[in-house]
C-alpha cells in the first residue's frame, strides 16, 4: 500500500443527517474521551455500512441486513449520550451483520472493503472497553472506505461534475449491467481473476476523497440515491 500524508480536516467525513436528528455531520473528533471514541467508532461503522449498501442496493437481499444495521447505528449516533451503551452488544451486532455480507465478497467484488473490515473491525470482538480504541485512526479508516466507494467511481466517471439526473441514470445503467453480467457468468466464484485486489488505496484516491469537491459530490450523490433516507421503505 502506498503511503500518503493525510490532511487534517474535520470536514472530510461529514455526512448530512436528515432533520429527524440533532447531529448535523459525521466529522471525526480529535479529542479522544470515551464518548468521542464511541461516537467515532459508530460513525466509521455507519460509513462502511452505507458504502456497502450503495453497492448492494437492488442487487441482493443482503441489503436488508445493511438497512437494519443502518437504522440501528443511526439511532445510537442520535442518542448515545442519553442511553446506556453496551459496547459488546454493538460490536457483536455489527460483526454478525458484516460477516454475513462479506461471506460472498468475491462474488460482489468487495474484496478491498473486506480487507478494511478484517484489518480494522473484525478484531473488535476482543475489545473490553471503549478506551482501548484510542489508537485507531478513524479518519484513515473512513478515507480508505471511501476509496472503495461507488461515489469515487462516479466522481471520476463524471470528472467531478454533479448532475442528479445523470447520477440516477448512471446508477440504473450499472444495475442493468450487473444483472446482465451475473446472468451469464455462472462461474464467477471459480474465476481466480476475481481474487485480484486492485490498489484502490493509492495516493491519488486518498487525496481525492479528502477534497471538498469530492465530498460535496459524494454527499449529493448519496442524497439523490436515497441512501441517507431514514425511511427507505416509505410509500411513494
């Protein structure tokens, strides 16, 4: 993996939350009290969950697991300062959901996200207290997750220019191609080429996902695709 000097910017990981919440962003705190550590952990979990949901939405029933986890994490982020938190319960629910999702990482071409999960999240089962998370670099974790996102792929495809209709149409085309490819390629799981993990964590990508231009594009895109909607199953 190439190294890169990361920009210290609290806006890197901002995610606008719908008006039903008191939290207006998902910026990672640099002050590491137990409360901050918990909040940072929950937000990094939520970003991984949303990036995966973006990839699985309308493609697999596993998206239902991710939607359930999203609601759970949203609620915790909104209320973590007012409720009795059981860190082990949170971690176990997150790990159980992620283990189901990543069981088919090759088929869904999410090996890089699986690598992030294994490196930073999978060992959380041994965490005995919030304070033991103090050495985790949550900004770096989130930046790496965003390097694997559909938002980065679309950002490059559209040269950073956001147009809501183009985004929606492009997402539909990707969905059609997904079904066409997987309808005819029955041997995808046995293809060794699918084991190749491309270097998405290179300097270029890491710097792009930290830019304001990308973040604005990324958040508008997620909003356009209803990935930030608290009521995904609402009636039209």
